[in-house]
């Protein structure tokens, strides 16, 4: 039995899913259904758009959700799952694969989340930066010592932490990290400051969308970003999804807890990003992609 993993924003690329659309009838039906649900041709942007088109948050998030869910859907009969997990928006894909959300509701929530986050980005002057080669505690301390809004946003794996906040604070942080001995410290090409207090307005909109959506009881646990722990209570899951927009993605802690809980087999759907993070934690794990 395996933990099923679903990637987040940053795993997108032009042409994603096109091979499945052209070769698999079930996949093609899901892409066309997604276009119908959203009211525009997301699949066309995924297959034929530019990198700039695909980078826009309102496109990226539903595109990543759709691509990884399609990869799961056409392979699910051959997979036995013990738990699920997703990085940031990947939590919604994980919950859809887990049957907590149906496909239509999962896609709609991701799109509403993306629109809300895009609006929050447009209303604030924020960005993110990746800090590589420093201990988490060092990066956290640097955040505390930097003026302005800046927080540890994505604990991706040991030695890789993404910070998020106001542009001026992020630029200052990058220089401080270099002085502290970071292997790399670079501002990311993103729309805004995800997983920070600057996403407060998006959080309110997502809360309303989630309150109007039916959540089923999960059949297997989901390791959630906010707690890093396995959750099975639908109300806790909903609260954590809302909190996630302004809180940190504790992916390192999630992976450590999965391993501690005895999971040693993992399958990532539609990308190889999370597989790489896992190998940074424990190279002996059985990690594959579909």
C-alpha cells in the first residue's frame, strides 16, 4: 500500500497532459469535462499556451490539479492507497482522489481559490524567495529579524525553505541569507506572497466557497500541510484548508510523520517534484511516479 502524492504550483509545464488526452479516452473525457465545468478551454491553454499563460495563478492551479488528477484517475485501479497528501493546492487533488470531494467540486474549489489568490496578489506587493542550504531555524530567525511582513512559507525538505512576504522584506532577506552562508537564495518568479498574511483576503473568499461545498468522510487519512499530521475528520480538514492560505506548508514535517507512521511506499501523480523532496529525507524509500 502506498501514500498517494499530488504536487502543487510550480510543477506546471507547457504541453502537460497532452499525451494522455491524445492516447487515453478516460483522460480525454476528464479534460473535456473540466473545460465544461470551468466554462473555458483550460486544456487548450495547458496543451498549446505559452509559459506566461500557464504561469498565471488562475490558470496554474486548476491546470496542476487537472493534470495530476487525470494521471491518478487512469491508474487508480492498479493502486492500493494507505493515505494521501498534497503540496499546497495538491491537497485538493488528494481530497478528490480520496473521495472527500467529487471531481466537479474539487476543480471548482481550486479555481475559486486561484481567483481569490490572484486578486490578493494584485492587491498587495508581495513575492517569495527560495533559501537553500540553511537550517530551518536559521531561516526562521532571519525572518524574525527582518522588518516588514515576511514568514517561512514552504518547508519543502531539509535545507530548502521558501519565504514569503512584502517585496522589500524578501529582497532584504535574500541578502541576509547569503551572508549567513546559504548555498542559494533567490527571489522566485511568482505572482505574489502565497502562504503569508498577505493572502488574508483570499482566505475569506475560500472559507465561503468551502462552507458551500459538500465534504465526504475520508476513507483513508490525509496528511495536511498546516499540521503535518494525518487527519480524518472532515471539519478539521476544512479548517486546515482555509488556514493553509496564510499559514506555512509543512511538507518536511508531513514527510517525517509519514515515515514515522510506517509508510515506506509513495507514488506521485503527474510530476516528480515531491519524489525529489522525499529522497532528500530518506533515500531508502520506495518512490515512483505515474
